[in-house]
């Protein structure tokens, strides 16, 4: 059943999926089971966003800082990512989901890199919603790589000729609108190096729900709240 939202629907939602390990700890379970529960939650949220008319959904799956976690946990997360890519492609195609993985893919093993490339190729013609999975991603990294990509494309031009408008297409989300609504679960009130450029004017919705407990109903609340916002983008009151 589609989400019934009165008012503007965000074109681009970003979600920082926080709280998997705490969810597992509360239940005296291994952290791996918390990550598995979190991965399972993604499908329902993607489908709900698609039905609501959201065009782009970006989820923060693995940050550049997450490599600092215990080796065993990182290894499990990489394996979980591989499993997700293998199991979810058919569902993505059924639901019109285009997959794009954002981040420095060179940090992944060859098997995972191939799975990413294959999943993106298999879903590239889907148009219902684009799912951006940010993995080995950081907002600062994104801006640096964008400048490097722009410079590689314009080797004869100086940095003095670089502007915000000219740089934007070289960001990892260059073909997507900026984030309208940024949701963070888990009770924290920070954006943790996620889409620093793209979320410059995002409305931010924080919830204490741990990610595996985040529901379609809570998504509906976030989108309903978004629809009440007076978005002026730094200008005076709208006329």
C-alpha cells in the first residue's frame, strides 16, 4: 500500500542506518546478527520509498572510517554485502530499482567489485527509483575525488575556473538531485561525513529507533514532517 503523504514528497532521501550493533546487544546477540537484521530492513524501506514517489534513496552502508572496526566484523560486513548483491537483484528488477554503489570500490576485493559491477549493469535500465548504496564512502572523499575528476577532464583549465555548478556533476551522485530529507536512526544527532555537499540544505530527521526497528510507519512520519517544512534555502520568507 503506497504511503499517503500530504504535501511535497522529497525527491531524494538519505538515510544513515545506525544502531545495528546496539540492537543486537540489547538482545544479547552477536553484532553480526544485528547487521543481518539491518540489511533485511533495507528492502521494505526501498519499496516504501518507491511507492511514495521518491526518486532517489541513498543509504550509508559502510563509511571510510568503518575499516577501523574489528577485522572479524569488517569481514562479515563484506560478506553480507556480497550476499545482498547476489540475492536482491531479482527483487530490484521486479520493483524497478536501479542500483548505484557510491564510494571507493578499489578498497574492496575482486569478487565484491565484480558483484557490484554486475548488479549495477543488471539494474541500470530500471526507472522507478535509484538506490544509492554508499560503501567505503565519505563526504570529504567524495569532494576530493570530484575535484580530481574535474581536473582530469579539464587538464588545461585552472582551479580558478572551477565553480560549484561545474563541480557538482563530478560528485558520486552527479546525476541525482541534492538530498531533500536526511534521516538518521539510532539516537545520534550528527551526519558523520555522509554526503556533506549533497545534504547542505537537507531537512534532518533524527529518531531513537535503532535501524533494524525503523519501520515504514516511521518513514511516513519523517516524510509527513518534511512536508510541513518551509524550505527557503537561505533566502527570506517565500512569497
